[in-house]
C-alpha cells in the first residue's frame, strides 16, 4: 500500500508548484492592484478576470466595435461602387482617350511630354 504524504508536505509541494508556475506572482499583483484601487469594483470576480486574462470587453465596448464594423462595411461598399463606376467609365470610353497617365504625384519626364505633343 503506497504511503500517503503528510498534509504539510503536500501543502509545501503545492506552494512550490504555484510559485514556480508564476501563479503566486500574478495573484499578488492582482491583490495589490485591487488594494490600491480607489473605487473598489462591485464585481471583484469580473475585475479579476479582466486583470488576469484580459477578460471580455464590456457591453459598451462591444457595441462600439459593432458600430465601427458597420461603418467600415458601409465605407467598403461605397468605395467598391465608386471603383466599379470608375472602371466602367474607363472601359466604356474611347481607347484613344483612355491613355494611362503618370501616377499621382509624378510628372512625366520632359522627353515623355514632347512625345505626347508629337502624336
């Protein structure tokens, strides 16, 4: 029959485990933060979750994120429509008129300008 360890030995092994895993440090940081908090939270468990593991965002944050996502979706939809309209305009116009221009912010080189005038 295996020997059972004395409760003190088990307790000491468990304490060493908590210390080596960094759990004691994290719990100590949490307790110090909670102690130093001027306005003690109503729900200490939620506060602990938020501090220790980032926690879930609160309802107001979630609602703000949903609104931002909706605005960005609308913006993408609008920009997609504008891009499609511009593309359709380019393809429907005369190919001679749809010469590629210099990229924005770059002027054509002087020799390119003279070539354009000769044509």
